[in-house]
């Protein structure tokens, strides 16, 4: 995979990249909301994969690693939903 510097992007591409990063938190919160719903319904391997994805989303939202670990270890969708409410209140 090749990476490009910002200088190599057209003005239009630079605008798209800028908007992506400006709205990243909102997109992650929306995705996290969907994942909470999915978590309530998931079982087995699917639930494990979902927690892995949730942990990644939380890390990108700068949730402390210790809190992420507590959540994933508890496997409690209600605790995740409470955290999501906290994050939405801050946004």
C-alpha cells in the first residue's frame, strides 16, 4: 500500500481528507451505537469479533485502555451503552 503526502493530493482530495478527519468522531460514535445494538443480539464468535471491533472504535475515540479492557472483560452491553451515552454527551 502506498501512502501519499498531502502535497501530492489535489485540492479536492485534500478537502475530502480534511472533512473525513473533522467528522471522524461523529462517524465512530454512530458506528459504536450500531455495535451496541448488534452486541445485544450477538452470540459466540460473532460477539467476540464485535468486541474486538468495539475496542478499536473506543481506542480511536481516545477512551483509556484500562476502561476498554474492563468493558471487554465484562462482556456487558449495558456498560457499553452507558459509556456511549457519556461520549455522546461530550460531543
